[in-house]
């Protein structure tokens, strides 16, 4: 159970750091392609949101199903 939460979280953190560095470089070097990078950042933010809220939702759902039995 520990690895199912930690490994995806560390991978998401790693990709976020890599994205942030690449985004900063592109701001100064070539600012004409920022729309695509902002869209990727938006998707990365949605992934973070799902990563933080879906496990809580699933735990709450399992508890509700358990109480009905």
C-alpha cells in the first residue's frame, strides 16, 4: 500500500520539476511556443488534483460500502 501512493507521487513530483525547469528556459529562449507548454502545465495541474483527491474519494466510498453490509 505504501508503494502505491509514494512511487506515483514521486514520479509526478519529478515530472513537475522537469517541466518547471523546461518552462522557465522556454520563457527566456523562445516565448512563441508557450501556449502548448501552458496547456501541458494545466494537464499536469489536473493530474496533481486527481492524485490528491481521488484516493480520499475511494477510501470514503469503500467505507460507505463496508457500512452497508
